[in-house]
């Protein structure tokens, strides 16, 4: 068995791990980064295929609410590395960004690969060494254990940043295998659950065969949080063969998942005609329709397309279609019952992870001095729209600052390296 010696190790080559490595290297310390995959940033690259959404331009007070129950823990991290700082960081890599019509921030070329290439080039120039196909197996006699194609390797490190991701998209490296390794050390880890995920709905055969794959556009979705406060979002989602998915569903997935966990199902209310008052909808539904079918009437008077009309039939009892007042109310608040979240490996991200209560303000494990955690492996979640990446970047930076300070206090002078900043 081989044994290597180093001072600072980062495990995980996603945005949080890379940002931690950069922060530590900028403080003047040699960093070795290990990852189980053949190359770093695989989930980052895949997420960028539809357009690399780095962050969001909305006001800070609104931005921070997107972190839900963990807003108090994420606020100090993001305040120190917010959307403006992230855009400036990208610009320093030569990647210009712009604000889209939705307020989301993208690289001008909409791609993740150029940014990642420039970042890795800078990291290597700062003295960061990369060790791929090194799967972390935990600790042995004070050493880090890695399985490699050549066999098991032990690495001695006084300071470690763990940035191993959550439990979604396991094929890209985020498989949650680290949970047991930390629990074996007595670390309190909340169970990993799907976040930004789709949900199961038992559609009828007709609805599934006729509408699966079609987008439900221009709707408002509402769900109460666990305290009974109604949360409302506007956008669109997609009908799937087994339920619903898409950005509007993801935005409410935390509340929907928690309701299912508590009550067995979750009820989502949909306003199918945003911008039209309940009074107007009632008047249009009750307007004489003559010989026209109800679907033609609803399309003519309210603009309901065939999918929205079919969803009304899917969700409502037959007698509603003979009672205009009930039908009008349902068009403004259609109850859609969700039965289960989709499996975690299908989710964009995951909830759960190392609880903030067991780390200090620098994200160091209180029970394991010198071991820091960052990114999705911490117990927080956020919707898509740039919030996830911003949280990962900010958390990686915070862990990197903590690790650099820890090394400074406990270092062997021979471990420090001179870095050419030019």
C-alpha cells in the first residue's frame, strides 16, 4: 500500500471543492485535490448544458429568503461572497456575464466549459494538484483512505475540506456514500432527500397518453409551508408520464416534500389564469355559451388551452362542470394532489446532510478539528435559478478561509509555498 504526505487536502471537485482549493491556495498553501471521477466539475458541466445559470440578480433581502429554514446559516456566507462578487470572480477569469429577462445571471456564451477550463488553468498555476479516480473511503490510523485504479492509497493531511456533494446524480459522483463514513465518526447527518425534484401523480391513462411531455405554461402554484404560511410562485412546469416536474415545481419542492413526509400527500393549488381576477373568471364562465362546447367556451372566454382544460377534468369531480361558480373557483385554485417525490438520483439536488449545528462558523466539524465541510453535503437546499451554485461557491470559500486559518495556526513552515500571482 502506497503512502503519500501532504498538508492540505480537498476532497471533491465540484464548485464548492474547487472554490475551497482556490481560497486556500491564494492564502499561500499547497493544496492537493482528490476526486472519485476521471475529471472534475462533471455535475457543473451537465447543469450548464441548458445555459450556465451562475447566480441571480434579485435584491439581497429577497435572494437570501430562497434558502428557507437555513437562511440564518447561509446569510453570513453569501453576504461575503454574493452575486456581485461571483460575477466579478467570473470576470476575473475572463468570463463576462449578463442578466437575463428572468433576473438570472449567465455567462455571455451561456456555457460552463470555458469557465471551468479557465478556472482549472488558474488553479494549477496556483499550485493545486489534482488526483482523479481517487474514491475516498474514510480514515485509517490518522490517514485518509482512497481507492484508486492502482489499489488503496493512504494520505496524511493535517487539514481536510470535504466537498463531496449531496445524493443526486450519483453517476456524476454525488452518490452520498460519505454519509456512513461521517456517521461512523459520530457526526450528525440529516437523511439525504430529493430536492428540486418532480413528484408522482396517478394520472388517468387518457391524460398520461395524451399530455405527457407537454408544458403547463403561465400558471401560479401555491403551497403552504409547514407553518401554514402560503408560498406562491409563478412559472411553468411539465406533465410527465408519472406526474409533474419543472422549475415551478422545483421552487416549491421543499414544502411539498415535507407535507408528503408528514401527511402522506401534498396539495398544490394552481391558478390557471394569472392576471384575471376571480370575479372576471366567474363572469366569463357564466357567460352564455350557446351551442359551443365547454372547452371551446373556456378557450374563447379565458384562453384555456386543451391541456389546462384536460387538467380540470383530471382533478375535479364531474358535477363541477355543471356548476359554473364551482368551476370558476377551481380555475383560480385547482387542487392537484401529489403522492411522492421522485427518487433522489433523479433530483437536481438534495436536501439533508451534515447539520450546521455540528460545524462552527468556519464550517469546521466541532468533533473533528481540522476537518471542514462545504457545498451540498451540508444540510441546506435552495431552488434552481442560481441559488444552488451561489450557495456552493460561498460555502466553499468559507470552508477554504477556515482551512487556511487553521493551517496558519498549526502549520509546519515547510508546508507553505510561494505562489506567483502574475
